[in-house]
């Protein structure tokens, strides 16, 4: 109710029925339509009981049948949101039926039915606002039906009292007392209702209701003309339309407009019926009077005569007025059929009306099959409504049929050149078609149509709040160009200057400021947005991303938790908070991280990233079998999942399953031939397990082709040369490697070993090479050194980068055949020290490439 764009339609009981539908069948449309049909059937039955108060049984049944099949009801019954009309009508009629029992014997007052009536009026109003109008019908019923007064009688009584020639009769005092109780209860309901909407009428634009913003006489003439338009829809429902806003009905701007004849004719006919019903006593007059009450009083809130509404004509609001119309038609038919000459003809006409109405209703239901069929059917009736062209475009846009959608959006701009929304739709569709230049031009046209700021005048009163999105859309478009980020920021600030409470502008600006590497300003933007809406889980999530950029994981996690408190199923918050916990290295939070990832995969069962990170958590907990299961699930969903393939191979290599790891690495390198870590691990396995020196050599050379300065790849190639007994080449290779990493102690040590070997081979007594094909120098061994640091790639701006750990073991060593035990012992100790140091230095680090928002 506090939202400016709210129509102030406080209908909690109607919403409750939607919630019950959702509880049993979620968004399965069948249950919603079925319940609407049940409610319509209930209305028809209760309406039959009302008809019997004023018509004979046969006429009452006919009136109920006509009401049941009238095509004007399709929008209220077939359109799910029309349930407000159905529910309100049930309690509306029930309240009236209850009130008819408030007159006791000897004209006494029975208060219980009155109390029930007041309660049912309140319930009807909580279903839809027009429910309160039943009080007016009860008042008319009390005075003219229950008490049997006519207007001349009331006038005479009033004149006598004013002249002092008589007193007010006791029966009339009782009537006044009942009316005062009804009016007081109604006033109380109105006060409560006004408090609920915070004493503010909804804000509508000239596109919703053009006449409402026009001056005299166009405003009054048009609103009066709409009354015969609605009456004609009841009388001849052949051309129905789901939307009558914008240019559907051109304004009546002159007294000489020919359509004024229809207005005059309507008021003359209505006036004659009112005069007849109030002037003369009798059952016929009473029936006509109650029929007119059912037509007029429930329609008053939607008539625009007392306050503007958000539509020009709406078929659904004729649901209750059609009850009076049906009574009036059947009453006239009864009068005709009572004459012998017209009896057969009247029955034939009645049968034709019922049959054609039922057929039209059946046909009209198919129009409501989908958004596309609904709005296309409306365009057959009215081609001057830009909203209809836009809505057909939206339906096609939802089907990704952007080319056809664009044609309808462009037509909307031709029908209504000043329709800001239509130009925005054109711009968005051009953007979807990757025609950024045309998109920007359309957004600029929409921006030029925005009303200029007038000091002291409320901006929202002159334009729909969603039209401010033109600034957001234009800024989002141009910010894809890195050189225009400041220009985009200016647009966001312009939107904020127009509406300081424009929440979306702060959110979008916060995202831009993060992109501009201004996290502190982004934080300010999000905090301002949170002042406007603290219940928005997305805002807390975005603020968490800001704290990640500010290197404050503790605050980031707090904000993630706040987002999850508001929305426990917030997928991004579940995923990224779990990664943040995983990154912390704190084993105490791993169970919670795992639970959040499990919740995430429950919400997103087709996202391989969830399973992959569950696998990484299992690896951290040394649960190798569980980790293997999660990794395989991730790869099954995404066969080319780079990180999952590498880490699964890594897992196998860590658990002494190197030969099983090899096919996984082959698959990885098939998708990503330049995967350096995969090539190193493959070379390691080929060298140590397969004894395939040639294959290992190809892997290491491939690494150097991709990155000539890769220290690990070059060092391992040096070891290959050593294995091939090409000591000169190994020495040269190690010298080059040392030049790349002069501070790496193990490279210097290995170079010394090779040089020592070269020197020892120069002596005749040490020139023999062992038969096992290995080589050693001074009792020392050269070990394969694997990746120490892996490149950490940033994820999308709405996610956080995660450091997944991976480790590759190296076992192959070059041994020297030396019988000196002391030297051998010393060498073994050195190798162990080297291994410990290497293992401690290695970090299992692998990037996650998560794609979000279609990127």
C-alpha cells in the first residue's frame, strides 16, 4: 500500500485464496480457473435467491441463466485476477439477503440480520472495494421495498413535517434508525479503508485514463459518454476487448460531438426508468427500482464521476451491474411474454439470446488461452490502443521472437508517438537483437519525452514511475562501453535527482561503481537503497559483494546471512556465502557451507558449479570418495567443466590412482589444449607411472610454446633431458630456468647436481652408467617440481572468486649408483627436506568460471 505505483487495491481475502491455490498446486493454472468457476457458480445460485425476491420462479431462473452465460463475464471468470469480483459478489449478495430478513412482524427491527449484514459488507469490501456499495442497495430496499414508500409519499411527509402539521411516523423513525446504523457502519469501514491506503489516492497517468487529466469540458463529456458505452457492452457484447485504455475511446472534446447524442439518449432512458420506479407503487416499479440499484450503485466507484480510476472501460467491473441488467431484461421479457400475440416470439428471442450469449462466451474463452491470443483478439476490435500493440510485442518477446516483437513495438510508437513505454520497448528489443546504435536512439527518444522538472511540482504526479527506467536502461546500455562509464553514472544520478526514493537507480549505480572500482561509493549507494527497502534480499546480497571487493569477508558474510534470512532460497547468496566460508579455511564453518551448497543444488539441480564446490569441500575434509562422486556429477552436467575435470584428475593422482587420472586429463586437454596445469600433471604421470619420457617431453614443450617463461614446465623439461642422459642439454636448460627464477633454491641445487655429474663422468673410473637407466650425482636426486601458484581468475561481478585447491605429486627421481652409505643417507635426508618444503609450498588453487545472468 505504501508503494507509489500501488493501485491501493487492498483485497486480503482474495489474495488469501490465491495463496491457498498456490499451496496446493503452485502455479498450475487449472486449479485457479477451476476455483473461479466454482465461485461463479456460487454467485449464480445466490443471485437466483435474490431474483426470487422480485421475480417469479421461472423468470428468476431465466435471469440467473442469462447472468451465468453473459459474455461480459469472461474477463472476471476466465481471467484469474477477476476472482476479486466473484468473491466480492458472493458476500455482496449474501449481505443483501441477510438484510431482507431484518424486518420483523409488526414492522419491528430484527438486529441479528443487520449485524450479519454489516459483517458480510466488511468481508465483501476485503475482497474488493465495491462490496461496500451494497449498503446503498440495502437503504433503497428498506425505504422503497420493505416500507413501501414512493417518492411522492416521502415528499409529502417531509413537507408536512417542515410545515409543522404533523410528526414523523413511528415506522419512519424505525427506518431512519436502521439507516443510521447502516450508514455509521459504512462510514467506519470507509475510515478504516482510507487508513489502509494511507490517505492517498492511487496515481494514474494520462495513458491509463486520458480523460482524467483533461480540463473541462472534455473530461466531463468523455466520462459521461463512457456510461452508454458500458451499457452497450451489456446490451451487445459482440466486440469485447481486454484493454480499453489510451486511445481506444477518443476524447469527447466538444458539445457538438455526435457521440453526445448517445449520452443524452442514455440519460433520458435511465431517467425515465428512475421516474417510473420511484413515482408509481406496485411490484413492477419495485423490480425496476432494485434492478437499477444493482446496475448503478456498484458501478459508481468505477464510473470516474467522483474520482478517477486507472482505466477507461473495464469489462470485469460490469460483473455486479450485469445482475441488475439481467433482472431488467427478464422483467421486460416477462411483460412481453404475458401478451398472447408476442408469447412465442418472446420465447424464440429469449432462446436465441441465451444460445448466442453462451456461444460467444465459449468463443471468448479461447481468446484467453494465452497472452498472445488475448491481445491479438483485442487488436481486432481496437487498433488505436498502443498498449495492445505493446502487449502483443511482450508476448512475442517472451517467446524470444524479437524480430516480430519489434514490429509490434514500432507500431505502438506510430499509434501513440508520445508513449514513453513504447519507445523503451523498441530500445530494449533492439538491444536484444544486438543493434546497440538503434537501441540508444530509441532510448534517447523516450528520454526526450520525459516531462521536465518543475520546481515545487511532484514529479510522480505527472509520469508513471516505471518510465524513469528509461534512464536505467540507457545507462545499462552505454556502460558496456568502458569509455562511457561516467556518462552512465550521470544518467543514474539524473534519475535519482528526479526521484530521491528511486530504489532501482541506487542499485544499478552501485553495480556501475563496482565496475568503476569505486567500492566505497558503491557501498553508499546500496546503503541508501537499503534505507528505502530493508526487506530486499537482493540489496543485502549486493552489499555483501561490495564488502568482498573491500576485502572484508566478515561483513560480507553478515550481509549474505541477512539476505538468506529474508529469502532462505536466495540462490546466489547460498552459493557465494558457501564459497566465502570455504575460502576462510575454517573447518568449523564447513558443515554450514556444505548445507548451503546442498540447498543451492536443490534449487538449481542443473548447475554443475554447485556439485563441483561440494566436491572441493569434500576434498578439504579428506573425503575422497564423496569428492569423486560430486565431481562426476558436475562433469555429467557439464562435460567440458574445466575445473571439475582438472580437480578430479588431481584427486585421482593424490589417491595413487594416477592411471585413472590420465583419461580425465586427456578429456580436459581435448577441450582445453592450453591448460598448463593439466599438461604438467599429465607429464608427471607419463614420466612417473607410464615411463613415457617422450610423451612427458611433448607435454612440457607444449607448455613452453604457450608460455616460454613457465618455470615449472621448463624445469621439468630439464629433468626429461637428464632422464635422456643428455647432461649438456640438461645443464643449459637449468641455467635458462635459473635465469627465470634466480631465487628458487631447488633449481640451483639441481644445476649443481648436473654439473657434478658431468664432472664425474669426465673421470674414467666413474664413466659407467647404471643398467637400470637412472642417473644420480653425489647421492642426490632431482625431483619433478610442479605448479606452485595457479592463476586466479575473477568471476562475474555478482559472484566471488573462489580458490579451489589442487596439488600434484612428483615421485620420479634421478638416482645415482653410489655405494657410500653415509653419502646416501645424507642424500635421502636432503630429498625428504626438499619434498616437505615442496609439498608445503604447493597450493591447491583452481579457478571457477561461473556464468551468471546469461553471460
